[in-house]
């Protein structure tokens, strides 16, 4: 695990400064890495091959849901995890809300880095794409004066995937003009094509002899500022706040939950349409430094860390359907096995509730077995609605 900690140290140190009280986001993902080991999670779970083999490798599972859904996942799998820990004589760990928050942040950030920024490409596939997409018509790895684009001979080791996206965006209008003049069909990219292209460019170029430069993952907090300062908000909104020309990037939909290669491709693919709209609205074309592009991408990736507000009406129905009301009451209405959830001071945020649900699983499991109640399971989005309902009861 030491290698994992060292590998992600700078990223987590940056993220420790990111999560603001306004967003109710985790405080210190680096601390979450330590908790993952200290609490014994690593004894059962691996991260990209490092760690235990009893449970699934958490570095290879993409948790597509929000923080609210993580609470549901923990609850759904709690009985089987408790059983395995009992069989292996592993003491069941307890968490404070602070620890749970940082642990979830660690797992989310780990997936963001390895799954989206550190993913290796295939140079041979990239070479075929370089030819098929027509890049070879404008660029080469030699000082070819007949080519309209610059030589890529010094590309090796200079850019990350985010750096490639940044360069292609900044020079996009010039490239568009050149392709139009030469009647070159503008290429489009999908899936992992961009990362394969990057692998080829780095393998095919000539080293400058200088130390390689590695672009660290960005700071979502800085990216949030850039989203406004660079004028992105004039065309795009975040959960309804901002422009209406382009899509709302704060709405959690499958089309917005993209990997970094896909995001880089989308930025290139939709470039002409965005530049046209900017020109129509009198908005000056904006450029980004590599660091700025990294920050912006990080913001857009993490903006959905918390899902939209839940439906308290649906949550009230689920509270009954899932059997919660059999054991728990709300302001005196319901069961008396567990505490009245409207009166528990620790249940303030989703992290608090996820923590208390995990810590009290043994008692709740015993109670459900004695009462012959099946262990309730939550689908994606359901926990969000239940938590919204509980929060509404606490506010009365």
C-alpha cells in the first residue's frame, strides 16, 4: 500500500484544500488512504491488485452513483461483509463521520486518477488512428515544411491526456480553418481513441533529453472558479445556475459521466459548434493553460459527487416499503426497536447517516433476524430519496 500512498500523495494533498463547506464535500482524501489500511479494509479488498482478495478489487469497480448511493451500497453488502469478517476473525471496524467522509473521498479520487488519468494507451492502435483520422495530412515526426501543422518530433513526454486536450482546444480554430482550406474532413474521436493517440505520439516522437513533465490531476475548487471566470457559465449551467445554450453539466446523466479520454474527444468533437455559438453571442474565444484545463476537468468530474436533491415523497414511501418504519419511528410514529430518527442529533448529513448505518449493522441485523424481516436493499437513487425524507423530518 505504500506505493499507492506515494503514487497519489500530491493529488490528495491538493484535494484536501478543495472540498468546501458549501458543497459538504470530504475534507481530506489523503487521510482516507490511511484509514483504508488502518481500519483493515485492505485485508479484504485490493486497489488495482494491491491488497486482499476476499472482496472485490475496489480499484477496478467504477462506482457510478453519488455519495448517497455509496451509503446504499455499504448497507446492501453489510451483512455479507460482517459474515466474512466473523469467519476470518477480523474485528469489524467502526468509523466516525469524519473518517467515513475521507474514506469515500479516497476511493472516489483513486478511481478518478487511475481510471481516467493514468490509464495506458496502445501505441499501435494510436498509429492506426493517426493515419485513419487524417492527422498525418497535417503533422509528421519530421521537420516537414510541406505539412501545414507543426512537427510532433518533440512531443514525447511533454503532454498528458489533459495536456493534449488543452492544446487541441487552444489551436482548434486554426486547425479548423486549415482543414477547411485543404478540404480535409474533420475527424471525430470516441471512447479511448484519444488515449491511444496520445500513446502513439509519445512513443513516436523524439525525446528532448529533458526530464519528463507530468501534469498532476486538477483542483476542482480552482476549476469551479475558472468555470465562471472563463465564461463557460455563459453557455452552460450547473444544476440550473448559468447559461441555457449548452447542456447543464451539473445534471447527473450517463452522457455526462465520461472517462477522461471521452471528455477530451467530446471537447474536440463539439469545438466548432461551441466556437460558432461563442461568435454569435460576441464571446471571445478562450484559451487554457494545462493546469487550468486540469482544474476545469476535475471540477466537472467531481461536481456530481453529491447527487441532486431527493424526492421526500418517494422517500416517505420507501421508508415504509423497505421496512424501516417497523424498527424506527419518526416523531413518535413507527417502531420502537431502534431510535426515533428525527431526534438523533448525529444524523445531519448523508455521510453521518452512512456512518451510523455501517456502525450499527450488527444490532440491526440481529433485530431483523429475530423479527424475521428480510434485509432491505436500496437501488440507485433510492437512498437519496430516503435521506431527503429524513432530513425534512428533522427540520420540522
